[in-house]
C-alpha cells in the first residue's frame, strides 16, 4: 500500500467509498449520494486552497482517502486550524489504512503552519472515536442533536489534536 496525493483518476474510487459511507452510516451527515462532478469540484477546491487530498492505494484500487480544509469557513482568525476527513473502504478497515492516511496528513498540515487539527465525529461512531483517540486526538466538544439522518437526531463530537505544542507562537 502507498499513500500519495490524489490524482483525477482516483475520483471514481474516492466516490465509491464516500457514497458507501453516506448510504450505510452516520459518519457523514449527507443523505443523498454525491456525483463524480461533486467530488471533482471538491478535489479542485482543495487543491486551489493548497490543501492536500491523499489516497491510500494498492496495485489496483483506492483503499481510502483523507484530506483537510478550513475549519468554520475562511474566517481569518481560524487560519491555524484545519478540519480533516478520513474514510476507508469497508472491506479493508482495521488494517492500518486510516492510520497511514492521518499520519501522512499531519506533516502536511505542519508544513502549512497549522496549529490544530479537528475531526467532527458522529457521537455513535465508536470506530472513529476510538481510532482518533488512538491517534492522539482528544475529545473536546459534544453538540447535541445538531444533525438528522435515518429518522433520528445526531450528536456531533469534536476531537482535536495539536500539530505542535499548546501555546506555540504564530504571527497575528
Ligand atoms: C474510522 C476509520 C477511518 C478508521 O480507519 P481504519 O483503517 O479502519 O483504522 P486503522 O486500522 O488504521 O486503526 C488504527 C487504530 O485505531 C484503533 N481503531 C480503529 N478502528 C477501531 C475500532 N473499530 N475499534 C477499536 N479501535 C479501533 C485501533 O487502535 C487501531 O489500531 P490496531 O488495529 O492496531 O488496534 C474507518 O473505520 C472508516 O473509514 N470508517 C467509516 C467512515 C468513518 O467513520 N470515517 C471517519 C469519519 S469522522
């Protein structure tokens, strides 16, 4: 398995994983499947902002993908914080793919001078909560009933990881 920057040719694999997560879980609060054009626009937007989109691949297919973007829009005061996403194909979970992806994202965020990385995790998504804890993320916030899918309210947990040290200095 290798982890590398996503190419346009990876979009079909990314789409398949993403739509499977949308269809089968509350890991993403989207209800409808997305199109290849939506994923292409997303990839382009990330590239234009200078943010990475990484894929983990074996010889023939995309096993997972990860990225980060602005947290809470582009308000300037949040410029040292990013929000990441990571999804692994259902049949290859618990084999280290997610870990490799997030561990590859972290130096990319540091290179951009970022200070904090945040993941928004559905409160019932124990796999992801345990995964993020294992990777050094701390549970810092719990929002009640902010989402809705599959006929029920969803609580959202924020998990955060320092990319350097608490209190590290940055230009204002
Ligand atoms: C969450 C997710 C990305 C984790 O990826 P993964 O490739 O399965 O995780 P890894 O194999 O790299 O796990 C790394 C470590 O995290 C922990 N971990 C991961 N999944 C876990 C689980 N289901 N239960 C307990 N611990 C878990 C383990 O400590 C694991 O190390 P180990 O296998 O050596 O014990 C994956 O399950 C996934 O894509 N889920 C569906 C979509 C999703 O929830 N995305 C995240 C949205 S916030």
